[in-house]
């Protein structure tokens, strides 16, 4: 285990809180930031998060704060705010950053308005900071409880990823280093949209055969986008790829799958579901992928269909019929 250090975590949602427990389990002090001072007070006073993972007892090594400059002082920082808020969070952090060699990005999404990956957002907001991407099949509750988990840490320079692995890795939190941060990000983001598609199929009672077909054809779409953006198709076979697809597309614990299921049942307007369901990364990313696939001229019919349903008000039954009517001889 690496010598104890202070770990800063930007974002005290379920995933940020779970990562805090991982670092504390390795005897590192943690500064866990959230804009809401109530969260910080609860973490410090009773060692519990008031909203996310409320039944998980937090280590006294975890200190909550609503002062972002306290995260900027840490030698190792994890960006765990939602993808669509990452630019705002990093912009605030940049004013207080004490020049860490790298920053670990943990949000699985593509920026909606720009189509940028999180590493690109980091370069625009904090130029010159080397990025490590953390991704993989991870339900926050299981990670916080110390159940066995394996993740991908990807960076252009593998030594950056290896350093993060030494800090947070352990027998119950296995880390695997990759040199393909683009692939890790694309697969991690697009599987959320694929999970919404699977959830819609579940909500429409289309059956397990249909869901298996969606996953298989969706993986092919993800591979095409990955290579088009400069990543390796082989990343689809890693934890950040097929590992995360299996978890997110088949479990009701997945926010994206559960959200898609409710969309498919058509009992509540999509706008109301977004407000009530917490962070659903696949919602914003669906629009990003639709725009990217059109710009890059990549055939991604499943991802396009999800975007049309969520953002253009397309009729679900008509959209499904259009997908089924596509030629089966194409890609």
C-alpha cells in the first residue's frame, strides 16, 4: 500500500462517497466536497451522508467540506461530479488548484452541448493537467460496503494510472491499468444510453431476447464510435466496456436501466422522471452521441432512437417499429 496521503473528492454523491470509503479503507485522509453544507455537516457530525448511501457508516478519516479550495490543496484529486456539471466543477476548482500532476475523472458521460469527453473538458478548464480515467462496473452501494469490485484506470501515461491504483487499489477493489483513456470514456459513457434502451425494452415487456439483441448490437455501435474518436476497439472487452455493459444494462440497481424502464412504461412524463430519479448520465449523453454520430457519419441506430425518444418526443412504439424494419444485412 502507498504511503498515506490526502485525497480530495469533488462531488459527494453516491459514487463520490463510495470512493471516499475506498480511500479511507486504505488509511488515507479524505476531503469530500459538496456545494451543500448540510452534507458536509452530516459527514463530520455523525459520519453519515444524509442522502446518498445513508445506511453506510463513514470513516472518521473522511471529512466533509463545502469549501472547494480544501480539495484544491490535496495531492490526489478525483472529479466525481456528474458529467454535465463537470465543466462547472473543474472551473471552480481551477482557481484553487495546487498543481497536482494529474486528476482522476470518474463521471461516465459526454458533455451535451459540446460533444466533448471529460478529458477534453479537463484540458479546456485546467490546461496541462494529465488525466486519469476511472471506469468500470461499479454500483456505489456495493463499493461502499467493501464488496468485491474491479475497475479500469486509464491514462496516456500508464504511470499516472498506476499511481492512482496504489492509492485506492486493494483486495476488494481491484484496479486494472489501461493506456486507452478515450476508449474507457467512450465505452463508459455510451453504455448508459444502451442501458436506457434496455430499460425501455423491459418497460415495454419486449422480452429477454430483445434485450440481448439490443446489448449485442449496441456493443457494435459503441465500438464504431470508440474507434472514430481515436480509441481502441479492444477497450470494449475491458471492465470499462463489456463489464460495465453487463452490469448497467441488466440490473434494476442501474439508474439508467430503471429510468429507461419507467420511460417504456409511459406512465410519467420524461421531464418529471428526470427530476425525481437523481442523476441519469445517459439522458444528456444520448443527445451528445446522436450529434456525434451524425457529425462523424457513424451508423448508431439504437443510440439515435434513444435520443429521439428522450429529446425529440418520438413515439416509442413507432421508433421500435422503425428499428425492427431496418435491413438485417447491414452493420
